[in-house]
């Protein structure tokens, strides 16, 4: 990767707006862990990046799991005895229990209520519910609508299919100077939900577009997969490639107004953990760091003990910790382009740290070299800026003994990584520093 910071050549705000536009295009699609909604989503993403689409047949054993039957839906509704549609899938695809089996029958109010899901604490919102691995049917409606249902005979119709087919996922790889990879994983199985997780998918697309225009040192692998079963499937079918993953992030919940949250990898102090924490600490944004727990998104598969990959989860408000989570309120009004842009900027900063986190040797280690005659005490900027730049030069010189990376120096000095990197570049130009090879 060029020495120039990734963000210097990128219009962050413009990318935020374009990510939001992509989310708007993807929002109406009814997705699930399999099916045509996933394919349609990947087809739209392929307009932005040259995605490779993989199809894994139903019944394929993937460790302790089996690839399920493929689910597709055409339409669904509930009519009262007057023939009026009181629940209509075409109005909101959250109305149907995801993975509902086909149904065509007449039921009493009592039986209908047994198959209805609501969120009583938010009576105007429609919940998102699934039944992936247990055959069932159902509808999701607002609680206000639920309590107003009348005694009647209702016609229930769900035109869906649950048949042998495929699990579909997308993959895009950018070849770098190294075979070692940085993995970015997001899930694409949710229907009309924005923060969870169209935001992760949109961010991954635009990160991939950005990185494809430079010459990175690391290789990058982007996975667009259904949650849980997708990462399990990929890991099972690509076990020989896993050793190449040097760093990884699961991208989720990145479009809301909350503070940044980083969930560490299972390793706890991997380079990716330290890089993200360093960036957040110096970002000016409010943030929180939490330890790994075996619950959440696909990081729990990548970090399972048999793999124990250095993969964390970098998000804004974590899943389940905002009221709109898994409801119709997680819509295009809940996420904003400026918050997507913030997330995009943070991710690029993390990549900059990983790409430039090298070790150096001081070429003049016996006492400090005379820096004034080399212009290293006359950097432009305000008094505070000048002091920090001069300090960064001294820290890099002192700790560049072949054992410390620039990230080590940044952490020990308490100075922004970019400052440390700029100091290293300035010292290299003056033949006072040399990169350690091998």
C-alpha cells in the first residue's frame, strides 16, 4: 500500500451517502439464510465489486451442521371473513415468520393468535422472527393490531417453498503483496432491516471498492454470508485457507448514532485487537471495548477453539442494545449517511495501522542524532502540533531496536499512530531508520 494514508484520497462523506443509497436499493428485498433474496442481493452487490457467488447444496455436512433446505416466498396474507386483507406480506416483508412453510387454510382467532408474534413494549413496531430449523408458520404484526383482532374466521395463505436447493454466499478477494489476509465478514440474511445488517454489507462493499484501487500489502477477503450457517459453511469448505487469515473483523450494526463498540477476538490481545483499540482511542469518538463472549455474530465461529482466529467485531451499538433491533423500526430513518461515513473512516484507519505496522532499526543508535540540521525540529504547525511531532520522532528513534512495531511505539508513547508513522517516514528519508525485513 502507498505510504499515503488511505483516507487522504477518499471522500469519506461521499462514500457515506453512496453506502446509504446502496442500502436503500437493498432494503425492499426479502432475504433469508437461503433463497432468491440472497441471490438478488448479491447480484446488486456485483454491480459494485466483482463478486464470486458460491452455491452449496442442501444436505451438505458442515462440521456438526447440515446445509438446510432452500426457502423462497412469493406472497402471504391473512383475510377476515369479509375478504379484507388484515396482514399483507407485500406491505412489509417482516410480516411473515421467516422460513414459514406454505399454508392455505381457514382458522379461528384462537388458532391464528398461536401463530402471531408481536413486541408488546413497542406496540407500533413489527418484530422480525425466524424459524430456520423447526418447520412452522406464522405472522408478525404490531401489538396494537394484535389487540384489535376480532372474533372471526380467517383465511391464512403463505405461498412459500421449502425444498432442496442451495446455500448461497458471495466472496471477493483482493490480492496483496503478501498471501496473509485480512478478513472482512458480514451477513446478508436479514430482510428489511438496516442497521442489522445492511449497514455491514454496504460498508464491506465500499471498503472493497476502496482497497481494489490501491496496492495493499495484505490480501483482503470479503465474505457476504448468511449468519451462523454461512460462516460455518465457509470455514468447513475452506479449512485449508484459514491459516492465511492474519487479522479479521466482523462488520455489523454500523449505521446508527451510538458510540463505537469493539468486541475483542478470543485471543484478546491480537494485533487486530490492539489496532482497533489504538484507532478508537485516537479517533475523538466515544467508544467501548468489550471482551470476547461466545455469543453474537460470526466472530464466535471464527473464534471457536478449533480455529481461534484473530477476528473481532467492530460495530456501533451492539445487537440487542438498541430498541429498534429486529423490528420494523430498524429502517432507513434509523441509519444515516454520516454515521456510515464515520464507520467507514474508522475501518480505513484500522487498515492503515495493519498495513503500516512494521519494525524498524535505528541507524544511529548511540545517543540521539542531531535532528535540527535535518529539519526534524522545524516541522510546520501550531506549538502543540510541533511538540507532538518532535516527541514522535524521539519515540521512534528510541524504540526502533528491531523488537517494537510502530503500533507498540504508538501505544507506549500515547501518540496517534499516524504521527508515529509520519515520524518513521521522515527518519527513513534522512537515512536514520531502516525497516526490518523477515
